């Protein structure tokens, strides 16, 4: 029985929870239901399921313990998720200033429009993530995300707000200029919120060969290796196809364990100090 439960969690977590969230987000986008409160509720439910499953079947027991980071990560998650869940309003405002080309295929099925927007946004994220590891100041902004000494459900949202904007905005601006409706973009970002929780989860789960396509924890953990040169791989946020194309894909079964993630450089423990940190250091 224990083995059955273990295997259901290992192989079923991502397809069942993430798949259900995607199906419900598509239903909301296709129906007359408003984005608020339905999309955020669906996304938050998915994230909470990941948090609960970590307690049942962790990847590393050590990563279940507070590393003086839980409270500050709750603040980061609040800020990052607020940005995600207000993206429809933010995008709607940007359309006032941006030149809209109006070439978006609005007559396509909603799921196909969301998938199309996802490709542009994800490529934008890959490029900006890669740049955030190459440019000194962008790295200072991004480093907070890498400073965690463990990987767990909240890490996906442990980001400096400026870094979150730097990473996501270029790809989003492209699809806005192409004429994508704000609700298409917002729906995709709500889906990504659940994926980010899985991507960093301290959960013993696998997607099997789909790891060659999706930026899930079993490949993303490499990106959080403490050794700087080891971490220059797997920049993908949702897809890792970009890492295959640009030659930065790496995978090894159980390749990253407790004690092997984080940064050599220390960052402050308090939220306000973390927000100031990129501007105080060189
Ligand atoms: Zn990174």
C-alpha cells in the first residue's frame, strides 16, 4: 500500500494537480466566469497541494525545516503572486502606451491562443534569465532567488520584485504588441504560478521523459547548484526546449541533494534588507 501511495504521488502529482489547474484555468477563460476570484483561487489551490504533498513525500527531509527563510519567503510570495494575479490590469494599462499591431489570431481557440502566448513569454523569460546570469546588475537582482539554502514550494516566488519584472516583461510586451488580449496573458501566468511551485518543490515526483520538455524540479534543481559554473544550465521557466536549442540543458538523476544548493555569497535574512541588497553591493 505504501509503495502504491508513493508511486501515485511520484508519478501522479504533476499530471493530476497541474493538469487539473490547467483544465480549470481554460474553463474559466472559455466561460463567462471572471478572472477574479476564480483564477487566483485555482492557482493558490494548486500551490497549496504542492505544499501539503511535500510534507507527505519530500525529496529531502532536511529541506522541510525552516532555514530562517519561511517568513521572508511568504512576503516574497505575496509580492510576486500579487504581480501575477494583477497582470491582467497591468497588461491592460500597458496597452495604452504600446503600439498594438493587432495581428493576434483572436479567432483561434482559447487554448491555442494561450499556448501561443506561452511560447513567446517563455522564450522571453529564458533570454532574460540567461542575461540575469551574465550581466552584473541583473545578477544582483536575480541572486536573491538563488540565495535559498533549500528548494521548496515557496522558492518559485522568492524573487526581487524588480527581477520578476525584468524577467517577465520583455516576453509579455511582445505578445501585447502582437495584440494578445490581457486575459490570455493573465490565464497563462496563473498556470505558470502553479508550475513554479512544482519547479522548486521539495517533492519526490517525476514527469519521466517529459523532463526533456518541461522545466520541472528534477532538471531545475541543477540550476540552483551552489557551484557557480554548475548552475549555468537549465534556464527554462516552463519549457526546457530553449535549453536544448542553446545548449544549456543538463540532467542527472538525483543529481542535487541537500547542502548543494544556494550561493557562496551571503544575503541578508530580513525582507527589507533583501530588497535593498542589490543596490548596496557591487
Ligand atoms: Zn537563475
